[in-house]
C-alpha cells in the first residue's frame, strides 16, 4: 500500500478536516493507493498577505518534513498558494505537489488562457505569487472575485444557494468578457462548487485539489519526482528547531 500525505494548511477539528477529505469523492484510484489528511499544528488564519505566506510555509513544511521517514510515498499540499512545496522538496525524495501550479499548467493543456475564480479580492496576492513564479501573467485572462467572506473551516457547506450562482455569474464574465478558455477554482475550499459549475459552463472547470491527487498518482506510477538540481538539499537541516517552533506555537494558541 502506497500512502499519500495531504497537508491541510489550517489547524482544524476532525469534522472540518472531513470536509476537506470530501475532495476524494468520485475519484478512482488504484487499490494500492491511500490518502491521509493532516492539518498543521498552527498557522495563519487566512491567506491574504505575505505575513500569512511565511507562516504557511513554515507550518506546512513542519507538518510534512518527515513524511518520507513516516512511510509516505508522496505529499500533496491542500492550498492554491503551494506553500511549503519548495521547502519540502529540498528535504524529501518523494514527489511533492501543490494544486496551484498543477492547475495552471493543466489549464494550458486544455485552452489558451485561463481565469481564476476566488471568493474575495484579498486572496489575489496568492495567485500573483504563483503567476510570478511560473511567468504566466500573460496566460491568465483574469482573477474574478465574488466578494463573499471565505470560510476555511466550514467551506461552502450551507452556502450553496448564495455562493454557487455568484460563482457561475463571475465565470461567465471571465469567459465572455475576459476571454477565458478554462476556469480554475481559486481555492481547494471551493471544491463543493465544481460539479455545479462544470454542468453549467461551456468551458472546462479545474478542481485543483483532486487534480493534484491524480498528478501524484501518475508520478508514482511513472517513477517521477522533483529534480535535485532544482531543489538542492540543505547543507545543515534544522528540522528539530522547526518542530520546536511549531510545538511552541501550538501551545501558545491553546
């Protein structure tokens, strides 16, 4: 049995963690692949500034830095910011994937330009970060926000009648006005809207979390992992220091 560790970027209850696990529903994997979800010990409340990105990198890195020793075959990060991916690749030989770059690169295999749907404009720096790193601003038709407060714990549960039509309207503007050929859901917290949108929009809709899981499955089947040239090992790893920092943060937050 091959295990894939999926790291959730917020500390949360088992019930809220189960909402994240619903991303696996409807996906078919081989019988020898199993996904395990783990939330960070402490981290940012939201992802709307560079302050949050630093905390996210540290907390996700700590949550997965020993994944290989724990017997995991791959790691997936459950946030479009791809926080912690580069750091984890520097200390792990197993493949590590984040949904942000996976979604954007896949979008360009399905169309010429993509638009990102997001809950709030405050999340836009998150996408700029990924677009900067990929050099893909010219391929992003737009980032459309519906200006509804995101809920990183309860996700979209109970908000379907309010949120789903707003997402559809924003997506149609992205297609008809901005010229998007593909729509990307801007957060793994929006996965519950995927089926609704895909059945109503005339272009492909990418659900980033599940896509990253299938990419991880393919990488394992083909024996692929990241380049050690691109992600060199640290000369002096300080993982114990990182663990102590996160344990202290967890204790301070109660």
